[in-house]
């Protein structure tokens, strides 16, 4: 077995900048300090010897030197280093016989096992656990048995472990070990010794362990937590193997839920869920999980336990039980960590039903109000957003709740945090469209907070809602009043000139600033004019909000205002029959638009009005001057129909995704499924569930067995990389196994010559964010022999990595230098770390603006269909398309879509696909366009671009 396959007991740190000692330097400098030096010099020399042996150096003449001059020393550091040395040094001759010198070592360790110092005894016993030579252990058995009666618990607990490992590996050396340990357990008082003894009985003689447990099952609550954990493991294993034993032990597990140790409570709850599906058991386990989340201070623990609750919810029969505990789950919101709150709100939302929605909404409303009162923290705004979104979802699913929620949320439209206000606005827009009975209430609240809105984006949305849904004469008049109040004194230009009459300078400086890039809804660029008029800086007076936006040069809000004024003017005309009033209202609306146009053309704003905004305001002026029925229909009916279509498409999409989720979760039983009778079931098929303890151990060791896909191309053979040619003296190929944060290279090395290859070493190096964990050990290969070498590589971030290297070896009996075979490069695919993910449009745009690394990839493909190309890119990059299917349906010759993915390291990757079909080149012309990738790190952006470039063209099968 190679070093990568062995169980690792000790990690030895070697400074990165230190020069590795070689055999030549050793021959020159080591024997003197080992023979004649003081303790300090011998310690340093021994450390260097250990590093050399670990690096594969052979030091044949050293063993007797160490036995003669180092082994007799009583220094504790030397003794500890010697334990490491004896663990790694070869103890047998090439033909497998024990070295004669080891008899002397064995005698030295027999003395150490009788040493008066408990540390030396205990550490020697720990070392014996690692020995695999029965001849060395046999003479030591009486001394090991004697250590079970030592006064110190450190010696006794290590003696138990030593007996356990010796019994497991060489049962004939101590055949009565289970009986010996059972008697020891009955009389032992120390918790750690009892735990080790009980653990040995679980694995060596389960019946004795059960006998002991049945004698003290009522005292289990009084045991130490380390022993309680082992008892939970035993109960799980027994009930897993023999379900009829459940009734005997389930009361004990219930009692352990009240343990003072969080670890015991967690394991007991997990075991209870696997042993029983009764509602009382599920409720007790869930309650235990919730208490753990609230009491534990570590956020990682909270997240892990929350995941267990989410797993419980996935089971249809358990969901009903958890619905009764929603209010308890919401207690977790007292945790300040955003990630914990996010998961808790999502869980509560999944469990909400008509029975508990009212209580849920009350709690969430209190939480929202709390966020308004606390001192601003960086996560407060994000938490407020989460609460708003959760209330939004509750109101959509349970319309009766909307009336309670809306008044509280409307207060946040005037919030300084634009993101939270935007979420409220989106909710209000959906509510006012869906619930006709709430429209008067929403319009009234909107008019109340309108003047306090601070963000121009929110102001635009509020204007649109008021313009679209004000249906009474009084409301329309109120909107006009609010707009006039927000605009201030008109005409704007004249009043502003009067204000700064004393400050106005004769000449105005015109400066050219850098062009400002804006990102549109689709992720594409829009560019504003760089020519701007700069005014002398003056103190900001208390300007009305809308006037402030316009003087700052934001005329998009003016275009929105023009549309709103047109809508309410046309509606006012249909409501009021009196011609004079009609004309007066239209004239007022036109005056406001005209004064804004005048302002935009003047030099007063920081940025002049754009041509698009001029066109929109001019169009609205024309519509009001003509008042044609067609325009009335477009402004007052078709706008609302568009919103209705968009919301229904969104709802349809949500229902579809919920349906898919529920289909995944539903446990369907087919009519012709075989019935399982426990009495007729083979012992190894007793339980359909796998052993959770065994699974978690395998996962920790990175040996989880993944189910291979049915497709033969997705099998292991597809991940085999040929490293050398068939005609090379040494043939090598590697299977690359990616296991989250580390990569295991399983390299097959074949000696194709008729010579024996000595010191055959696989030398590897890495490029990118990869790090080789350990140097593979050298091998000796017989003629035409083969061997497997494993190497571990750690991965630190998502970017393409390259592993390269060579195989060096000596030919037995040849006088030439070392031979070298250069290996092909192994490219580590970024796709193993990227997973599809979802985010909202607002989050996508925010990340797009923040991420500094962009990679623009030109489309170069043989695919002729736009949709087919998009699907091909999604498949090859593991990204998820955020653009709804409805938006991509139909055919118009071009397509724009946003893609998103997240790596297992938590890095985000964004992409915008802008492609078109050049119609003038004929129907068989391939798709053209660009894909722009954005990421926080350069490596991620470049690696994704490379992946797209490599996989753009569709391969013909």
C-alpha cells in the first residue's frame, strides 16, 4: 500500500524553505552528533533522519547507531521522536523476515511499558497500536495486560486501545480480550477508560457490550458524554441490524435527548429519527434540533443542524409534524448571522400552512419593525430584504394576509436601503394587480409615503403604480398635488436662476468626463454622453425630491413622470365631463412636461437630458394635445395587460418549479412492487437504509461511493488519462477522482522492460491553485510488473489547474544515471467545481456591476439554431439560465440570456449570452455573437471562457 492509502496517525511539519537533507550530507555530518552529541544535537539529528526516511532515503547502517547511542536516553522528546522513527523505519529484510536488531528494540519497549512515568508508558502503548509485526508484540503481551491495572487513567485507556488493535489484527496473541475488557469495564470508574473499553466491546463482541448496557441502562443519563456517544452508536448499530430490538432501547434514546452535552443530543436525535417514524419521535427529535440551534453559539453548528431539520422536512410524513413547530423554528431568527436567518426563513416558508400563516406573519412583521429600530449593521439591510421577500411569498400564497402586511411594508419605501425598498415595491406592484379589494388601501398608503421616498429608482416605480392604479377623481387630484409638491416652484429654470442670481458666473465651464457605462436589464451596455456641464458647487438646500433628481441630471424619472401624467390626465378626462376642468388638468400636465424639457435643455442640471427622454416627453405632450381613443387604450389598458401577463408567467414558472420539487419528494409505490416480509428477509437485506455511522466515516475519508451514470461515457474510463506512450519503458495512466476540495490521482505504472526498476518514483508538480499534499513513495518494479501509486492534490479555488511531472527510476545492475520518462500534462476540469445556482435579477445586476474581471468570448460554432446553441452552452458550462423560458420562446433572429452558477468554494460566475442568426447569410448560417463572463477572480473568468471556447462547436457523433 502507498502512503496515500495508509491511515495517517501523525502529521510532521517540515519548513517550506528548509533544504531537504540528502544521504551524502548525512554520511558527512550525522553519525558524530548521534554518537557523541548532547541531547539537543541528537534531537535535531533524529528529526533530520525521520524526514530523510519519509522522503524515501535508505539509511541501512543507521539502525545500530540509534540503538546504541539514542535508545538508552531517558529524555522525553527523544523518546517521542524514537516512537515516530520506529513507526516509519523498515523493520524487515527484503525477504520479509524481522531484522535481528529489532529484538533489542523490543526489549527497550518492554522496559518502557514498566517505566514509572505514566507519559512514557501511555505513549509507548499508543505506539504499539501502530505496530503490524506480531513477533515484536508477542513478548510484550504480559506487560500490556499489566498496564490495565495501572494507577493512572492515561495508561489504562491507552492499554485498552492497544489490546483492541492487537486483538483485531492478531487475535491469537490475546484470545480472551473481550472477557478481559468486560471485567475491566465493570470495575472501571474513569469515563475515558470506560468509553474506550465499551467501544472495543461494540466492535469486538457486541453481545458483551449489550449485556453491560442492559445492566446499567437506567444510569445512562449519569454517564460522561464521551461514553453516552458510544452508547448511542451501539444502539443505532443493534437496531439497524435487528429492528426487533428497537422497543428495548428507544426509551434510552429518548432519555439521551435530555443530555447536558450538545453532541450527545445531536447524535441521539439523529438516531431517533432513523429508528422510529412515529410523530412523537419526530417531534422530540425536531424539538431537540431547534434547542441545539438556539443554544449553540457556533454558526457552523447552527447551519449543520438546520440542514438536518431541512432533511426531516423533505420526508412527506414528517412535514406535518414540523408544521406544528414553525413558531419554535422562528426563534432561531434571534441569531445575528445572515446565512442562518436565510435558511430559517426558507424552512419556515416551506412549512407554512393555512393553520400557522397568521402567527408566522405576526412574527415576521415584528422582525421587520425591529430592523428599523436597530443601529445600522451591514447585514441589517440584507435581513430586511429577506423578511420582505418572505412576507411577499406568504401574501401571494395566502391572499388574506396581504391586508395585514402591506401597511407595515409600505413604510420601507422611504428607506435609505434601495434594495429593500425595491423588494417592497415589487411586492406592492404584484399585490395591487392581484388583489382588487386592496387597491384603495395601497394607493392611500403610497400617497402618504410618496414625498419621503429618497431613491430615484423607487420614485420611478411609485410614480408608475400611482399613474396606473389611481381610478377616482380624488386620487388623481392627490397624485397631481404630490407631483407639484415634489417638483417645487415652476417654471424650474426661472426659479433656479433667481435662487442663484448672486452666485451665477458669466461663463460656464464645459468639461468632458469619462463616459459612464450603465448596464441594462439584459446585462448589455448602454453608454451615456461624456459631455457634461459643470456648475459651481453650491450648498444643497432643501430641494423637493423630484426637483433634486432632475437637477442631478436623472431625466429618466422625468420620462416616467410624463407617462404617469399622461395616464392620469386621460383618465381624468373620462371621469370629469366638465370641459373647462378637463382642459385645465391637461394644461397643467403639459406645463409640467414642458418645464422639465426646458430644464433639460438648459445648462442648470449636472447632466443634460438624453435624446430618448426628450422623445418620450414629446410623445406624451403630443398624446395629450390630441387625446385620441387609440392612445387612451394603449396608455390605460395595454400597459396593465402587459404587467398581468408578466405576473401570470412568473406565477406559472413558480408553480412549475414547485411541482417538480414535490414530484422529487413524493415517495411513490408502484402497484406491482414486491412486499417485504421481515421474517423472510435475508440478514444482509434486513434494512433498506444504509448504516449512517459507516457512511459518515466513508465521507470523512473521501471514499464515498457515487452511483455511476448509466451512460458508459460517464463511467470511470472516461476519466482515465494516458500519461506516457505505449513504447516507453514505463507505461503510466492516471484515473482522476475529484472529491470536492481534493483530487486523488490513482496512477497505474507498468514496467514494460525485462529489467528490475529500482527507486521508481512519481515526481509531480502543479500549476494553478493546486497543491501536492505528499510526495509519492518510491517503488521497486519487477520485470513486466505493475503497481498503483496514489497522490493527493488539494484545490484552493475554481480555476483550471495543470498537474505535470515525470517518472524517474534506476535500472538494477546498470551503471548509468537515473532514467526519466516525462509525463503528459493532466488538465483539471473546472466543471467539477461549478454547480448551477439561482439569484434574482436585482442580485444579478448588482454582481455584474461589482465584479471586476470580464472575459469576452466570441461565438464560433457550427450550430445554426439559437435555442440549441444556448442549451449546448448551459450543458457544457454547468450554468443555469436565469432568463425565463417565455422570454426566450418565439423566433426573432436574436437572443439575449443571463446565466449564473456558483462554485463549491462559494465563488459566483455570471455570463451574458448575446447571439443572433445572420439572416442575410441564408438559413444554414451558424449562430454569431458574444458571451461575456464576469467573476470576482481572474482565474474563474478565464477558465470559464476557455471551457466555452473548447466546447462551442457541436461534435458530430
